C-alpha cells in the first residue's frame, strides 16, 4: 500500500521510471559483459587471466567515472551528468562490437565503464533528493530494482542471441540506451533540493573531499568506503564470474546461461522485500541482515556440488545480495548534505569500484592457478561480513531524517 502511494504521484512515478530505465540499461551492460566474457573465452581462446583483465578494466572505468561524475553532478546538476554518462557508455558499447583485438576492446570497455560508473551514484542522488522523506528509502530501493530487469534482459540476450549469433550482438544491443537519452532530456528535471542549494554554495572538488573527511563526517565516510568496497568486491567477483564458474562446475555454455537466468530472477523479490523493510525497520537493519545472509549464501554456493544445491544457493545469493545493494544506494545519499552529496556518494562508489577491479582479476588469477571455487568463495564470505560489521558498529540510522 505504501509503495503504491509513492507510485500514484505522477511526477514521482515519472522520475522513478525514467531514472529506473537508465539504471536498467546500465545493469544490462554490466550483465552482458559476464556473458560476453564467457563467449569470448571460447571464440578468442582467452585465458582466465585475460577474462579477469576484461572484467576488471570495466571496473577501473567505473571507479574513475563514479568519482568524476559525482563531483560534476554537484557542480553542473544531476540531470545533465546523468544524460552524458548514459551517452558515453552506450556509444562505447556499440563501438565494442567492432573491436578486432583484445587491446582495443579493453580501451572501449574502460570508456564504457566510465559512463556506467558515473551514472549510478548520480541517478540515486537525483531520486533521493526528489521524493518526500517518508518515501525516500523505498524510492531508491525501487530504483535499484531496475538493476534486476537489466540483468534479466542481459541473461535473455545471452541465451537467445549471444549463444547463437555471437558476442558482437551483445554490444550492439548495449548501444540502444543512446536513443533513450534523447527521451530523458525532456522527461526529467533536476532535483528541487539541488536547484534550491544555489550555484554559490557548490563546493569545489578539494572542498568536497575535505568536507566528507572532516570531523563531522569522518566516521560516516570510513563506514561508507568500507561498505562500498566489500559489497562491490564480492558482487563483481561472484556475479561477473557466475557463467564461467558454472562452466568450471561442469555445465555447458548454454546450460550455464540458463541457470544464471534462473538465479537472476531471484533479484526482484530481493529488492522488493528490501524496499518494504527499509522504511519499516531502517537502513542499518536491512543492510546488516541482507549482507549476513549474502555471506551465508556465498559459502553455500562455493561448496555446492549437486545441481539443485547450486541453483538454490545461487537464488539465495541473488536475492540477498541485490537486496543489500538496494539498501546501499538508499543509505549513502542520506549520509551527506546537499552541497557535497553527489561527491560523497561518488567518492564512496569510486573507492568501492577498486574492489570491483581487484575481485575479477583475483578470481581469474586464482582459477588460472587451479584454486578450488570453494576456497575462492570463502574470500567473499569474509569480505561481506566485514561490510556488515562496518554498518553495525560505525553506521548511523538515517530513516526518517531530513537530508539537510
């Protein structure tokens, strides 16, 4: 009922769905890479280390993009930076289909990652600043739920298109959001809170960095950076390798894509339950609970041997991990004042993306050395628990608080 009240407001509904579709396209692009990497490994005879490079360079771009776009959105507005990041990753994705060598593909994936990483913190900040305090957390979690639709689309494309017609078509489909940016230009407005802040009150990059690490925000920023690093590290280490891990466990490429699609469907109820709980019990409750259960699911998945156990563990992993992501994006914009909000979110996301750089490369290296999948997933188990502990002991509850 509360969720439906949020969706009944025409202006908020339009913003949520407009930003949500851009979020969905972002997820589709990230999800596509995991499937394209598995297909490229076969067609280009890539080693596990090279797959690690391919997935990691995307995250390098995302780290740089998150930091740059976060600052630029505080200077020039949420809407304009959202549109530019959408265009950057769409064009780079389309050009990736023309790549004839591994080096060229890496360069294009860095550029695409820049746009991808920049869009996410800006979109979450825009939505967070544009809705009433009672709906704020739920709105951002619902925005994040579009990520699941993007992954589902990428899994469907992988199963029906990439597996049959080649990896190039995955990148071509990834260029579609460039057309959507033309619609967004007219469909959304900058947040009222940002507009009211005034041009004279917008901090420079140095001022913003000092602000988020001053005595008032130091504990919060430390918590946010640990949380983002551990969540991004575990997510990109586990999910970008899911199709390949399924292959390591003995399944064919087609079967791997099929099972990952089933697991991906579980993301939706994960988001929707988190959206319900986040306004009922608070941000810290959702993050700690869902992260702990993600850690348990990771250990289960790593040690699963039977087909049924593997699928069930993967479903739980998707459910709890993506629910935690919803809480993460709802929580972070609430930690900072308007003048440095996007900078604070972008810096936390950018630092977190370092984890997204390290994890896929680390998995590729460990797989190449013959380390068991179960041992690799123990690393993710520990990392996720560290993130949960940071929220529990360092985090403050922001449910019901005004943003400034």
